[in-house]
């Protein structure tokens, strides 16, 4: 099943420890990883000592096909849900005890939206995080790589009765079923978000969507590693 072309550009920005531009079809997201000394108060007295990883997500006003209002008075429910998803997905593949005393903030800023912004954010952010850990090792902030395995995400759905992977906005807007799948390199699921937007789906259709999502995520993780190896 065909999915959109993905491109990842590393070291996209000058200042963050890790930064990438990920392009999935017409969707473009800048993912950065910033390292700061100190951890949230709820971790200060914990044993063993550990670091923390959190995520923020935003969309530029000109990113979608109609202006997106800046969230100056606090983030909305959708934004909060997406950034919690990104944070959960990355923490699931990171050993927090290997960067004690540091907080890493992942920022995912959508500069052009055409469906799949949350899944592209997770896939791109994992590469940015890899680069951030590399810089921390170079500067002797950490000894061992905290990244336990790679993670990526993809959307999948049913449109006009047919399963489709990596939905663009036009496909997503008319989908009978819309799902977002987050999976690790070892094939374990971190998140499965699925909703029947129109017609309910059965277990056979679910099995097909999961199969296609797993196949596509394995390809994305292979591509992440290829991007790293090529630089």
C-alpha cells in the first residue's frame, strides 16, 4: 500500500541540541530537542536519580488551509492531547536514569499541515532526540546512550471502503475510520488511536489497518536509521 514520501533533514536549526525538518507529503514539521539543566520538582527527591523528557506542539497560523489562531491564552484540548502523545511516545523508548539532572524538551512546530502532523512529529522528534543524546555524550554530560530503541508513527484509515495508510488532509476529512499508530522498532505498540468517523469498523478491518501500519512504521524506522547513517 502506497504511502507519502518522507524526507528528514538533520541539523535544521543552529542552536538546539537536535533539530530536524520532517516532510511527509505536503506536511512539514520542525522538531527540536533542547537540553536544560534541572528537572521538575516532582523528580528532585526520587531514587534512582533521573532526567525528564517532555514535549510541546504548535501550529503556525499559515500552516493549514485556513488561518490557525495562535493559542495565546492557553493551549486547546487538541494541542494538549497531541503534545502528551509525543511525550509519552518518546519516554517509552528512553532510559530516563541515563541523563539524571537534565530535562529535554521536544518542540514540534507545524509549518505546513496536510494531515498526519502528530505522527510526523513523533517520527521526526525521535531523530532530533538521537542527535541531542549524541551531543550530550560528546560534551560528557552523559556516558551512555539513553535511547533504547527507535520509534515512529503513521496514520491509517478506511476511505470509501478501502484501507489507506498515511492519510493526507483530503483523505482524512472524508475517512470512515481514522487511526494513529505509534510503534517501536521491536514491533511493540505505544499508542493505538482509532475512531469511526462514519461507518463502524469490524475486527477484520482493524487487523488490516494494524498490519499496514506496522509495515509502514518498520519502513519509517529503517529510513530514520538510513538518514543517520548517511550523515
